[in-house]
C-alpha cells in the first residue's frame, strides 16, 4: 500500500517521532544529546518552527513543534537528521544508516490535545523506568516548562501561556498536570495517531482538516453489516 502524503499545515502543532534503526541507540554520550539539541535550535530558527516540548531517549526522540510554513517541519527534520548522522558516523567511525526510515508525525488539535501530548512526551523517561519523576531526566523540556530553568530552544505555545498570568503561575499549573497518570485509552489514541499518521483531535477538528486537505485524516470505521442502511449511511458520512 502506498504511503499517504504527510499531514503538513502551517500554524498547527505536530507531534514528531524519529527512532533509531532497528531500535538501536542514536545517542551514546552526553555530548551527542547537546549536539542534537544545539542543531535543533539552529534549524528551528532557520525553518521557522517553534519547539514546545521534546525528549531525547536513548534510541528515539519525541518533538512537539508548530511550523510557521507548510514545509517547515519536514525541512527541519531532514536537515537535522542529515547533520546528526554525519556527526555520529564521524565521531564513532561508523557507516550506514542511523534512523529507522522517515520520521513519523501527526497534527495535534491544540485546544483538546496539546497539553496532554506535551505531558506524554516528557513522561517518556518515567514510563521507561529510567527516572521516578520527569524533573530528574536532563534531556527533556520538562524543566523548561515546569521550573524556572531557561531553555532557549523552547517557545511557549498559547495553550501553555494560558495556564497562568505569569511564569510562576504557569509553571505551577503545568506541574499540576503531572499529578495524575495519562489514561490508557488516551495513551493508545496518541500512539495510534503517530504510528498511522492520523490527526490527533476531536471530530470537529478532524472534519475541518479533512475539508482543507481533501483527504481522510482518521481511519474508517470497521465492522458492521455491510448490507445495512446504517453501514452505508456511515460510509457516505465519512466520504
């Protein structure tokens, strides 16, 4: 089956995931993380992409970003990926691919999903059993969003800014988001959207994106009696 074109739109956040080839490591030493983040900052400015949240795991990365142009995220990831592969190959005297194919991405409905995706990203090290709290992991955006640590790479999204009237109140509200766990059905929804390149949104937002892009942005319903009127009414509705 042919790949669907990427869902690229300006001014709408994207959750991006890139994994090491065959789940192998793509970060080997502390300097590797700093090089990646430094180049991410450089290319985000060059291609007009705002970075709101990130985590660099041993064998993959998660990014939450808003492009100011339609092609911004793709341009950033291509430039960053090429640079980082050259850096790793030269540093560790290796050859061959580093990344597992092309990166994965999905559009994120800001109003309903932005903050939960940011939380999902920054909780990765906790879910992996690497740390007991996201503040203990040095290679994520949590400290920049939840404490007074300044991370120049980050640009606050409107959803984050609306958490409070000043930095302290926003940080406190953001911290409060991490008091409860993410429901399992929400975890499944986030993972399914990123793995299948569907839009992570409510039905109203999905309908708006489908109208703009003239293509499906969510899976068709499965099952049901294909000869029934209700089944065909649903198919017509989805077309």
